[in-house]
């Protein structure tokens, strides 16, 4: 015997039916009600690693990003064993800890990455990343090229790596001179290092040019990268 006969639901004439009538008729024709649940779950928080030569504008770009993204983006404050300089704020510029405290954190595996920079330790506390990712925030890490290298090995494709460059070497040098924060010896080291660092661009996912007077354009491009990466269908969730 065949199935019990059921009358086919009729769909009203589009021009004559109201929107709710049509909606209900379509539901009944398809045999189930239409769900109002989101089709795609909210994207996982993203880790964005921003690197580039000294003076390229990492702080400037990150500062603007923080303004535009507000609470949705957490900039990880680095822990350091170097003494606090006048004007610096504990917990805002750095977490200032003693050398012993720093080494304890390292031994307890509490740092995602660390380095000895000019005799002082600097490192990224894992707890901060976990806490803010848990709240659904995207995470921005500002690291030097060496740090980006280490993070790439640890995080692989679960983070987005952005390399900032100036439009030319000459412009980068001008920017460093204008900043007036380096001694002439420091300038030499930074410029020589920058020359070497630009060769590492290949291990990054994106390169963003921060041209003179065009900071807003660079920030816009970084924002577009973040938006596109968050819309990706497949991304490994970072395990910190
Ligand atoms: N697009 C831009 N146009 C002009 N000046 C800029 C631009 N971006 C940044 N600057 C300026 O260049 C200088 C260097 O920028 P910033 O301090 O952000 O670089 P950085 O990459 O964080 O450097 P470092 O690694 O040495 O800390 C600052 O004085 C900043 O205001």
C-alpha cells in the first residue's frame, strides 16, 4: 500500500498574500518551520601578530586600531624585567617585574614567547591571551621579527602574521630621525637591522605599507585583513 494521502499545502498567489501568509505557507510546504538561529556561529577570536622594522609605525598603527576596535581588541601588554622609565605606567606600557619574577614565569611555562633584549627580558604572558580570548576579544601581539619567527613556529596558521613596511628605506630612516628618541649609535643599529629584517617578509601572511602621512590607510588595510580573516570558513583555533 502507498503512503497515506496528504493534501498538498497550497502557496497563495504572491501578489494577493501578505508576507506572514506567504512565510507560513512556505514553511508548511517545506514541512518545517524556518529557524531564526544564526546560520554561521560567531567567529573565534583571532590572534594578530604585528611586526616590522624599528620606526615603521607599529605602535602608531596599533594605537589607531585600538581606538577603532575598542573593547573587541586586546593589545597584550608585555612583561619586562627592565626598570620603569619616567612617564611609563605599570600594566599599560609594560608589566614591570624583577628578573627573578620573570625567570619564574618562564620556568612555569607562563610565557608564549620571550627574548633577552639589550640585557632585559621581554615576554608575552599566556594568561592575558587566555583571559581576553575567553571574553571573545581579538588579540594583538607586537613583536620583533625574531619574536614573530618563534610565534609562527608555535601558532602556525592559527594566527595572522602582518609585516609592516615603510614605502622605502629612505623614508624609514627619515621617520627614525624625526622621532628623536635614538642616539646616533642606536640609529645605526636599528637601520642596519631593518635592512636585514625586510628579507623576512616571506614568512608573513600579509605585508602592509605604512606610507608617510598615510597612517589611516595602513590602519584601514589592517582592519580589512582582520575582517576577512574572521570571515574565513576554516581557521584553526589557537591553543595557548
Ligand atoms: N604613516 C606615517 N606617517 C608619518 N609618520 C609616521 C607614520 N607612522 C608612524 N609615524 C611616526 O614614525 C615614528 C615611528 O613610529 P612608531 O614609534 O609607531 O614605530 P615602531 O615600529 O613602533 O618603532 P619601534 O619598533 O622602534 O618601537 C613615530 O614618530 C610615529 O609617530
